[in-house]
């Protein structure tokens, strides 16, 4: 299994093994799996989730940000050799003997970072002086100098699924109308207008949930926001595989996930019911004729 090596400058502080179907918490608080005792590190700073056979780094809305390979990220699919910077510490992701991913289909599932105040930027520069130049450049690239306001960077494009791959559908049962076809390998649910499925709720995150397609099926992962999603009535704290016709509850929305177009499913079921009814009527007529004979 992959390991994380915790370092402060060049001093190795420990090694941590990642496990499938588990979550590894990182932060200043003593209940974390990796405790980084540094004032600039949030109590619950970041986590690493197992999703299928891969691992994703997720920032937990930390005050000073999480960096992957010197780029600030909200979430990042880990690859061999990645360097995670939290405060002045660094975690190196090592995956010996594993087949390395050569494409970035699932890289940076949510790269939007809100640096909307000078105080936030100053805190990041103060807490992480070695990364300050990256923070400043990141802000300058997305800023409108004439207006003097921060502009949210455009989200990274996520590859779409071709016609040979299975596609999922999300149908609003409440909190919205209609159905949404999931055309990308990573689809998002949240209150940000750019989300594939937009839901409302004060505690719902901008990107509250991602639905990711893997070879074995679809996985749902909670990304951010105080509102925790429920899958079939149970709170989904870790990446969870979604079955056909599962119910997702987040904020004011109640959603149904399906592997078949809801309209096509409804038409097929109506056709099957009609055939079954006609077959039943024919059988009754045949039995009546046989009795008369």
C-alpha cells in the first residue's frame, strides 16, 4: 500500500501507510491520524480518502490552505512522488511497485480556491513563506487589476465519458426539477452555479459532493461544507459506492441516482407492465375457452 513520509525541512518525522476503504485525517488536533503541531495548521486541516484503488487529498477548508506540488488545491488525486505541503511540513506520497497513472483524467477534481481577502493572503504568506510567491502569482492570475477584486479562476476541464462508457443520472425528488445526465468522469453536486447538480442549503458546500466513475462503479465522496450527505438514510463519511436507484440527501435536495435514463426506464417499465397485463388477459381467455370446451 502507498505510504506518506512526514518531513520538516529535511528531517523525516515518520511514515504512515494508507489503507483501502479508509480515511486518513491530518491536522493540529490530537485526534488526527497525522498530527502536525504547528500554529498555522488547522485543527482539522486536510484528509486523504481511499476511492477505489486511488487516493484523493482533500483540503477541509483550512485557514492557510493545502498545497500539492506547490499548487494550492481544494482536492487533488495523488500520484507517486507528489509532495503535500501543510504549514511548514511536507508529506511525500510514495507508491512503490504500482502502475503509475500517465493521464490526468482525475487530477484536480476541484481547483477553485477562494482567496477573497487580503487578510487570508497575508496569513498564507506569513504561515508559508517558502510558498508565498506561488500564492501571490495565483492571486494575480485570477484577479481583475482594474476592479481590484478577486475573480474565481475558471474550473479545470474534466474529461467527458464516451458513448461506450456507463453513464449515471441524477433525478431531483425534491429541491429541484428534472434529471441530470452525468457526462463526466467526475461530476459535482453543490450550491456553486457551475456544479453539475445545483442544490441549496446554508451549510451546503460550493462543491459538496463528487460522483466519480471507476471501473467497478460510481463512488460518492463528500468534499466540503458542514452539511454531510446521506446515502439511503446513512451519513456518508467516507467515499461510498452508489448502487442503482440510491437516494442522496444533501441540504434541501433529495436526489435519486440511476444507471438508466429515468424517462427510458419509465417507458420500459410501462411497456413491460403492458405486456404482462396483455399476457395475463390472454391466459385468462385461454383458460375460459378451455373450460367451455
